[in-house]
């Protein structure tokens, strides 16, 4: 098991105090709110309770009292004193250019996939409209139905053509992409 747990820095400060043991959730909430600038007591109580449940699951706190009692008392376990509570906002520094490169590559990959999908759909719409023309020649008495479907297929292919052009324009922003 990892010997550190990421938590809210203010909560670390409050619950980490030696004197803060054998406490109830409202006591922890009140102490937390006294050190925090502003905050809704009801929302804070839910947040504190969620964090307490998390610490119980991890074996850092134990609950004494009835299962669903508001008067339950929470006590730090031996494991609590062995663990390091770490500020959840402390993160490994990210090299910005690597992040930008990864995000750009991800965007271009998504755009290329979309382009392929639209090109397949475009071929399908063109094939559909060509088939309606052939059917019109074979069955002239079905002209009203076939004409309507032909126009719908043509409109779909026009829309797809616009989408393909937009994606190709975006992809052309990347060096070396051939449209």
C-alpha cells in the first residue's frame, strides 16, 4: 500500500492536529469551516463526511457508535500515524510543450479518423444518388418517390463534402499534411 494519501490541504491541517482525535463529523466540519474562508455548512458537512468515509475505508479512521448514528465518534488508527497526508494540489510538473504536442497529435488523429468516416459516407451517398438515377431510367413511373430520395442523397453528399473540406482545412494547418 502506498504510504501517502492525497487530501485537501486544509483538511490535512485540521485532522492532522494531535489534539484532534475522537471527534464527531460536526466538530471536524466546524473546525474546517473556522479555517476556511466562507462556505456552506451543509455542503461542507457532506464533503467532510465523504472524506471521513474515505479514511475509514483506507483504515486510517475507525468509527465508534451505531451504524447510522449522527453521534458516531471517529478515532485515528495506528495506520493513520504511519501514513503521510499529501496536499492533493501538489502534482508532478508537466512540461508544457509535451502536453501541447500530445494534445495536437490527439486532435489530428481524431480529425483524420473523422475524415475517413466522412469520405466513406460520401462514397455511399454518391453511390446511392447514382443508383436512384439508374432506377429512374428503369422505372419512370416511380419518378416522384425516386426523385425525392435522389435529392435527399445529393443533399447528404453536399453536406458531407462541406464537412470533408472543413476537416481538410484543419488538417492542412499541420505541417506536411497533404489534402
